[in-house]
């Protein structure tokens, strides 16, 4: 009986350890995300709306990762907002971020009321992705569609006044 109990305890701790070892991606409603779409700091925020099933989004992600790394020592923050189905977190989103070595912060937006929140991100947004918002405490720029590295860097440099 003691041996059986030991095995149960070991399996229990292995399950806890392995669950904690999985990367965690926060799941947010738009109301939880919305405060992150403005700032009073001197940082430049780049918020990209994307999904693993979106080919142009996947093509653009390495460019955003380059920006994140290039400006890591500066006041530039990249947030990748996944619009994937929350049911696909374990099967698609987490494996995707691991496979592609995504180092930028990733959150999953789980809010089916897109007609309510899309215009709050930007009144010109039709809802197509990728879509990216660049903002500081003094300015905001919205871009719907893919951006190349050069285009991203040009926007970043202009917002940082380089």
C-alpha cells in the first residue's frame, strides 16, 4: 500500500510540474486588453493583431520579432494579440509560438463581440488581419495589412524621433 501511495504522489507531482512547465499565454477579454491600448509612459507600444491561420500574419511575425530584438534596450514594447480560437490554445497557439521562438509578449483575445471592440482599436479598421497599432502617450498610428521590416522600422524610428 505504501508503494502504491508513493507512485500516486510521484505521478501527482509530475503532473503539476509538467503543467507548470508549459508556456502560459494569458486569455483576455477586450475589456481586459483595452487598457493596454494606451499609455502615459514614454514607451512606444506596438500591438499586432494576428492569428496562426492567417498567412500574411505568420509571414509578418519574424519582422516584428526582429523589431522586438533590435529595440530591446529602448522603450519599445511589442504585444502580439492572437485572435485564434481559444479552443486551439494547446493544439495550435502554444506549439506555434514555441516552434517560431516567439519572444514578444503574446496574449489571446477571447471576445466574440468583435463589432464592439474593432472600432475601439481604430475607427478605420475593417477587421482584417494583420493589423497593427503603434502608440506613445502623444501619438497613435494604425496600419491594416502586412508590414515589411523596413516599413516597421521606419514607423518605429519616426515614433522615437530618430
